[in-house]
């Protein structure tokens, strides 16, 4: 069996808990612009963890309005940044993984590059990542495998020795399509049932040390 030595991470819902920062702000902004949100909780869970543009497109926001609405949504969300926190044991798990000789750590996220830069300035553990793929670095986004495959390539790894760590069904689908293992962040998922078929179900980030 091929040893897993390459760990690629999603961010939102996996490394940091940002649901309460982003999603109520999205609902508030959509309603302000005349887009009714009927089932608030289901909508927020369904659209969490993908690019802002994709979330608005899937909701049905007209293409001509999406950029302005996303800008307003994100501005409102960042007023609520005090709601964000790392998941317990994330810094410890990343530090231990990075300390193992031969291990490589990277990120494949739907975040904008500017958002990632802000994340990296806020959380010291971000310096443990050898490679970062943001939404600007690929044409296609999750559930397409392109972001994960781009991270695997930049890390000089092979899919069969890599695992993607994420919290949504789109993360799972992207990992499977990329030919990498999937570790499901059950501890942070807004919909854990959707990722219960993960190769490695994680009830704590420290479970990564057992892979």
C-alpha cells in the first residue's frame, strides 16, 4: 500500500470555522437585492465552501449582478470576522504532520487570493504550507479536480500518495475525480452525512496523524 505523505487542505470548514461569518451575510445580502431565501439553513449549508461566484450562480443570481453582490456580501462578512476561529487541535495537527520527514503540506481552496493572504497573516500555522492554490489559479473549481491536481503537481507529488482534507461533498467529489484519498472533516462539516463515505473520517484534526 502506497504511503500517504502529501496532505492538501481546504480552509473554510476544515482549518477554520467561517460558516457564521460568511453565510448569514450572504442571506442578508441576497434578500437586500430582492432574492428571497426560503429555507435559510438548507441554502447556507448547500452553498458553503465553494467560490462566492459559484454560490451566487447556483442560487440563481443574474450574471450581471454577481460581482457587485459578491463584493457587498464579502464586505458584510468581514465585518463579522470576530466569529471566526480555528478548529481545536488544527495548529497541533499541522505542526506534527509538517515535522515528519518526507511529508508535504499544501492548500487547495475556493478563496480569493486576497482572502488567502489575509488568512495567512492571521494564522501562523499557514507558514507550514509549501503550496497554495486559490480560486485564481485554476480555470475550474471544486467539484472539478483541477485545484487538487494543481496542488499535487506543485508539491511534486503523485495522486496515489496524496490526501485531500475537506468538509463538503464537493471536496469529496473533487478528491475522487483527482484520484486522491479523501479525509472528511466531520468535526467541521455543516453536513457531515454528505461526507460519511470518506476514506478517512476525521472526528478530530489529530486523526490525520493516524493516516
